[in-house]
C-alpha cells in the first residue's frame, strides 16, 4: 500500500528498466530520491520554479575551507527545510575527505515526519575541480 503522504513517483535518476518501463520508488526510497533532487538541482534550473534547489553546483571552484563548508551546509539545510516537508532535518554536515583536498561529503541526517524513522544520506561533492 502506498503511503499518501510519501507518495509514489519515478525513481531518480530516471531510466528504463529491463522490461522497457520506468522504475518507480515509494516509501523511504521516494523521500531519499526527493532529497537527492533538491540537493542536485541548480538554482534557476527549473523554469517554472527558479528558486527550487540547493544550488550546490555554485560551490564548484570554491576553496575547501571551513567557511565554504559551512555555507554549503547551510544552503543544503535551507533548501531541504523549504522544499521537502515530509522530513524533519536532524543535521547537515559537510566534511573533508582525508587525502582528497577537493572533495567533501554532505551528510544529511533526517527523519520521515510520519514515521519518525531515522535515515542518513551521504552525497559526495567536489569543490575544486581539477585539483590533483
């Protein structure tokens, strides 16, 4: 049975499965897919809703500093609070990756509001493209 609050929709990223149909997601997977969409959508990418998304791609070529990581965490947090009402956001952390000066991970701890079940999503992200 599909939970009305969480809903059902196309799995992200959208692709055709072995049966020639589009895969669906529902339940906690549906919420995780929606979070991924919010985080990965650039500002002004959606014509009818230009303010949608976290705008994380705007952080590419920024230095991997504490200030940049804090600003990135705040951008993700603000976008999720605004655009994903099905979750209660516990924390958003942006952490350095040891030995990878241009990479950070965005760790999102959240609970689905209706069930209070805790989940975690970690998104790898590169700040300084081309740094060796």
